C-alpha cells in the first residue's frame, strides 16, 4: 500500500541487536520509510552491524542507545527474534523503551519485543500479544495476553510473529497519523 509522504517529519527509533527476526525489522522499516518517516536504527553502539536470525537482512546501527533521547523522536519500534533478549541487557535500550511508554508515544513491539517492555516494567494493566513462549512472562509482569495478530492498547501496539508484519506495520502507520492529526 502506497502511503506517500503521510509521515513526513516523523522521527522513529527502531531498536536493533544481533539475531533480530529479519522481516520483523525490514517490513516495518520499509513501510515507515515509504510513508516519509525518518527511521533511525538504534543499537548498543553506533556503526555496529547486526545480522538477522535467518541471514536475510543486515542492519547497521546509526546511533547508540545511550545517545538517543525519546524527546527527539515520535515513536519506538522493537523487532522480535532473539534480539530483544539481548536488548533487555542494555540499560540504555530499556531506558528508551521506558521513556517512550511514560511519554505516551507510540511503542510497537512484535514477537519477543515485549521482553523489553517487561524489563521496563511497562506492562501492568496493559493488553497485548506476543510470541506464545513469552505469554507467561507478559502475564507475570501484569499484562493481559491475548492471541491476536495485532493488539492496540493506547500507545502500545503489539503483534505475534512474521506473518503479522503487514498488519503490524499498518497499525504503526495509523498510530502515527493519529498523533499527527491530534
């Protein structure tokens, strides 16, 4: 779906670490950039190269998480795969997620992405979905797990798996358009 420059001027953080789920990074990244958003890949350090789980994608971090401030961005996206388990060990990445949630900015997490939301203590009372193996972790963190392709709860957008990427990407677009027109 062509969205033109509907997100021109929007700045989005997309977190990246080793072993991200390839299409869960590339799908939203391509959709958001095609809609005119500036997406900055943020990793543990700037200029580091990370490989996807399936070797289909490589991403280079453009900014270190410690240098990123959510006040400079409109939204945050967390791809899944094994990367979120690595990201949650990076305090600066967890802090970015916490800051985005506290500011009420759109935060989108797919697959294992909610692991960062758990580490940021940001799920209590929230309804979300995720990869089934971490559903118990979501529940233990106070979240309400539902098994749906996309769940939107206020500023929080979540999806389960690579098959959900098109709907996940569309939900992120809708949230950013809503912020722009609000």
